[in-house]
């Protein structure tokens, strides 16, 4: 924990209990920074669907955890959870070559899959794309999916600011993991140290805990929060157990 002793987190929290509407969302405007993954890899859901409808060969990799994959995933996709695969995993997939068209996707909507795409490209695969709009755009637009589809999904909006010595931590990977079921999503801080991400929790419980990691899932746990708290916080990692957790907003659908 000493490595992160001077890091602080502030998070905006608002509990939203209304149902989906057509009103436009108002989001915080922040200056953009160079992302940690290549955004030129983005491919639209419409283009991926077009490949499917024309029977064009592509490999769809769902980089969410296996629980999320089993619940619902893009039709014909394979499960390749972020943080759980390596070069040998890909080499073991029959028919996959270094030149095969690959599309990764997640739910946040594209940060975790962007990280996964960079890792796959580092293994020597030359045609790696990232589903821009993410899985839940795909699902909500009626594109083909498979799975059990048995659980209610709650969308949590995580947002916060990371600082060190009162200076923003810029362009840092932030990972959030549900302790109960292992669901994982990610974000990247901007020039103000601000990050935000959607987290689609299956069978959400108010006492669900979420772990926060900075830069890597192998790093020490930066904090642990429950989604039932609704107050604005500033959390010092050196004193994490004496601070209250953050909440974001929750929306069932």
C-alpha cells in the first residue's frame, strides 16, 4: 500500500432511481488526453453486424468475465476475460492466425476491450479492432446475442478524480471490479485526473463491494467501495479504512 500512500480519490455520487428516458445526458466536460490504447482500432457496431450478415470471417472476443459472458454475449463470440489470457491462450484457439480479423468488446463501453486489443496486438496479431459502442449498445439495439439472459442488469455510473501530492494523475488506467461476481470494467483519467465509466451489474445488491485498482490488476487494491453510499468523498489511501466509500448512480433496466 505504501506505493499509493499519497494518492487521494474524490468521487461524485448521485443515486438515480428513475427509469430510462429519452432526455439527453449532461456529462462533465473535461480536456482529453492521449489514450492508453489506439482509438484508430475502433469499429462500429453496424460494421461488425455487417460482417456477420455477410458471413465475413471475424473473431469476436468478449473480454468481460465469464459470468457476464454466460449471462449474455454477442452471437458467435468467444470468452476471453481481460487479465486471464496470454499468448498461449490465443495460440490454442483452433483456426486463429496472426492475420485473422479480431474484434474485442466489453461493456464500459470500450476501455477494457481497448486494453485487451493492445495486448493482443503485442502478441503479433495484425488485425485487431475494438467495438466502439460496447456490448450494451449492441444488445439494446436488438443485434444478435446468445446466453441465459436471466438476470436484471443495473447500470452504475462510476466517476472520480485521482490525485497525488495535490496534482492530478493524468492518463492512468483505473480498474473497478465487483467483489461478489468478479465483473470488471475500466476507465482512463484525463488531464484533470477525472475518470468515469459505466458498470453494468447483474443482480445488483446494495451491499455489493467494488475494488479499485490503478494502472494494473496486479497492483495493490487502491480502495473498496459499496454502491449504497451517496455522499461526496475525498479518500486518502493511507487511511482508507477510516473513510466512507463512494457511490455513483444506479439505473435498473
